[in-house]
């Protein structure tokens, strides 16, 4: 009961502060329901914003989304250009078609990129199609697929967008070398401890034609900057 009472006190304090705060658009929060509603909007908007970063077919039209969303939420069906059944069918069809087109475009871009990248200074191409460049060559032992590696890495797409980084973690990443995607696993086994490599990994050595939701699209070429710090037998 004491915890519940403290929660109500905290909500009351926050509500009184928010009620006095004028939002930049001129909208104000007058009570707890207003504040909770606003919080829901933030949570939904933030989650959707992340998902829309990989929206197939192009950048999503937020004005069209907001227009339909408000009318649908209020039950104003007469104001909607599409009915619900058509909207669901259209969206499913669009996602399938756009995903296929994006995957085909990504494959063409991958072929062009690797053909050009292999001719750049210092770039080495392996039999599998993996390309890599030595930034720093260490003098330690090379891991096997069964060894647990300790590393830092940054994963990015061809446009430079970072999708994952171990530097955001409190400590380096650890996992058996053979458990990574095949292109990264191959690259790690080329690296002596103390090395830093850049790896260009074609989709077939990464997540292939399926991709990996929510960030990695089908046929995505991945770039990893990897520092191999240690091996744990």
C-alpha cells in the first residue's frame, strides 16, 4: 500500500508540473488523463519511428499516416479514403511487392559495390566473397571457430548507417567465433589477437534474402569494423 501511495503522489506531482507546462504547439496538459494520453502518444510514436526507418519502398509519408490514424482512432470512418478491409489488403500487397523490389535493388547494388571495392588499395577478397582490409595487424593467436572471442565491433550498412555497436555496451562482446554470421566468423578466424579489420560481408554470408527484422533488410550488405581483443579457450 505504501508503494502505491507513493506512486500516486509521484503522479500527482508530475501532473501538476505538466499541467503548468505549455507544449511548443500551444497544447497543455491539464490533468492526469491528459498526461497519460500524452505519454501513450510518445511511446507509440517512438516505437513506430524506429520501425519506419526500414519501411520498404521508400520513406513513409507521415502526414498521410497521421491523417488516417486520427480519423480511424476517432471512429470517423466517413472521413477515410479507404475502408478497413481494402486498407489491410492493400498494405499486405504493398509490403510484399516493395520488399521484393528493395531486395532486387539491394542485390544489384551489392554486385556493383563488391566489383568496385575489390580494386581498392589494401582490400582482399576471399574465395567465399568476403572482402576485408587490415587496419592494424596484431601479433597474437588466431581463433578457431570453437574459441570464444573478446571483441569490439561496429556494424553498418553501405550508406554508413550504424545498426549495432559493441561500444554501446559496458564491456566488450564475447561469443564463440563460429556462432557469428558466416562472413564475420570467417573474418575473425583470419585475425590475430590485437588486430583491427574492416569486413565487407555480402548478404549470402550474412542474413541472406530474408534479412533480420527490424533493422536488416533482405539482401543487405554489411560492413563490420572489428577489433579482436582476446581469445578465451
